C-alpha cells in the first residue's frame, strides 16, 4: 500500500487557474508515466486533474511529483499510501466536489478506471484502490442524502438563474457532453423555457434535443447567427469561445453560466450580464457545504469506517504468501520426521493444523501493526522469502 500515490490539483484545492494550467499541460504533453510507475490511472474532469499511481521500487513520492509536473506549474497536492486511498474515496463519494453530492463524479471515477483497464495500465494495487473507493462511495450515497438525483455543478447556479429569467425565456446550452447534458435536462424541466442545444457534432445533440423537446443548432451556425437569448450555458473544452462580438449582439441576455474548462466565455466581454463562472460557482458550493455540515460529517465517518476495514483487508492480503510459506515449512518438517510412516494427505492436514495458531497471530500482527510487523515475525522465524507489499 505504501507504493500507492495520488498526485493532482482540483478546483477546490488549487483554484481555477491552477486547474486550467494542469489540465492544458496534461492533455497536450501527457508525461511518460510508465517510466515512474508500475500502474497508473488518470482522472481528468472539468474540476480536477489527478493521477493515481503504483510507484516503481526505489522512487519517492517527491521524486515522481517533480518528474511528472514541470516547475512552472502550481505544485498541487500529493498523497501516499492510506492517505492516497482516502483522498480517492472522498473524491468518488463527491465529498471533495465543488458541489457536494453531485452525481457525475462517481461515474467519472469509474470511467477513468475502466479506460485505464482498457489501456493496460491498471494492476493489483490500483485495482484494489479503485474498487474499494467506489465501494465506499456507494455506501455514502446509499446512507447519506447529500443531494437529490442529477445534482451537478450547474445545480449551484440554477436557482439564481431561474430568478433572473422572464416567464417565457429562450436559453441555449452550448456543448452537450456530460456537463452540458445535465444542464440541459435541468433547464428543460423549467416551465416556459424555449431550449436550444448547440454542439459541434450533431448526432448525440440532436437525439438529446429530441428527447427534451428542444431545438438543435450546429456550433458554426450558432457562432455566425445566434438566436436572441435570455440566458446562456456553456460547457465545452474551447477557451474563449464567446467574446465581445457575441455579447454585443445579445441585448436580451440576462445571465450566462460558464461551466467550461478552460473558460469558454471571455469575462471582459460580458457587460450588464450576470456571469456565473467557476469562481462564483465555487463560492456558492462553499455556502452549500456549510449548510450540509452535519450530513458531510456523517459521510466522513462512513469513509473512516470503511477505510479501516479496507486497510485490514489489505494487510491480510499481503501476508497470504507468508502464510503459504509457513504451512510449507510445517509440511517439510513433518515429512522429514515422519514421512515414511504417515500418508501425505495426513501430513498436509497436520501442517495446516499446526500452522493454525501462528497464522492467527500473524494476521493479528498485520491488522494491528501493519504488514511490516508480520515481516519481522517471519524474519525472526527464518521464513522470510517473499517481500510483503
């Protein structure tokens, strides 16, 4: 477990600018992680840029961080061992999200794990970490009502946005990926909304528009001849997509929500329009977090309880080779003493029987004091042949 590491930055733990720099660099200059780690799983979302690693033998966390992240980027954070697993579990459970309890992060963590599996960069340690982090997240979601279904980053802006709209309003959502689709579904539920979906490619966007009773418009047409809007939501990966020229031709526009990473809307171009950018959404998220203090504390207790059990399971798993060695040592000794007079099946049963109490003690040492204590026991007993992870 001490080889498990997590290095990254998020909007909540670094800010929008740091996240933008990390995300842009990672996507354009993906580092040679294979030279530093035996296993790795990147988690790249609009609110975080992280990589979970199983470090190669002999490399420290700081060495890997310096090799992965160039000095001109913000330092970010780094966790090792149990702390890395705890952070991953909190991320999957949406406790570290800008909007606590939002739905999509657990799905994004699972998708990141599955993508890494398909790419062949997952191994025993990262598999154990992700499977248990997702298990913790499921229990949190099941037992603590942090947010209703389909809560997203856009949910932070929706109440204030709704209050700004006229009774009959025309709203466009630019970008129909996961974030934009959630915003579109939320807006479609409001009465009196004429909803437009805008996307570079038509297939999925047209299907979503049909299911929501919305209208579809290709992005290049929207940029040339946009409809007159009362509100706008953007969720694309294109920096500065909408600038002064667009907003000068939108006299009715009252509010814009920029969910993009990097920023889709040039802030200086917005005049007389309420702009919900990621910085404002983060402040709204912190206000909501304060209101959820008791529920979040309950969720944190669940994480702590689950992690304690996970660490016990890991400690016991790491001593399986040692248990096998111990039983084999008993079997060899019995064979030398009575091999010619006793059936092999009986020797095997006796070896398991004699090893029963030492094995119980070995498991207890690993649970209470970690695999290292079991290592000392085996060294003193002369049974040390395999290294515990």
